[in-house]
């Protein structure tokens, strides 16, 4: 194997750091599953006001209902090559999701942490095959939750 083909953990981490540094994005919506076919869409600005989204609060952390699905759009600085049987060759964005059991809000930091995120669509990129985490912060106007960091 040549040096280019060898995938060491250190090389993999360096590639991830380079890839994730320029990611931007925003919370698209939260979906509350109420039965098999009944879904309620919750706008990003309303997630902290509804009992259908919030499960509990302990100290400075808000935990979210297990039956919620968090949808986040990630935007890339430049188009990235898709892998597998993708419907397109390259993409400059990906819709990702995670379940409410992996979401929490730190009240003091005013940040939402989303763990175990994965792409929602068939077109994915090599860097997002493994689950990853996203940190969301409120926009300056307070209308949207924006991606501030993507990490593993």
C-alpha cells in the first residue's frame, strides 16, 4: 500500500478536522412522531416552548422527547464528491438527522448538542459515513439555530 492509500487514525483525524472546519448550516425543523403516520413539524423558534418537544430539565440541561427527530442542514464550502449509489456526483449540502434521545440543551451556554447524527438521504459523502455530533447556537437575531461546530 502506498502512503496515499493507507488510512491511519491520525491521518483520518487530520482529514476530518480539515473537512469539518468549514461546515456551516442550520436547524431545519424538529419532527414529533405521534404514532406511526402522524407527524407534527415544529419550527426551530418553537422548540423550547412546547411540551411535545421537551422531556425534562435537570439543573442547567434540557432533555428532549425520544420521539423527536432533529433535522439539520449542513453546507460545505465547496462541492464534495458523493459515494456509493448516490443520485448525484457531488453536493454542496447534506440534510442530517438525529433522534431526541441524543439531543440536549445547555441553558448556561445556550447551545444545543446533537449526538449520533447521520445523513438523511441516499447521497452521502465519505466524511459523514460514521455518526458525528453537531453544536447549534442561536443566531444573533435569535430566530434560528445555527451550526457552530461539527465534531466526532
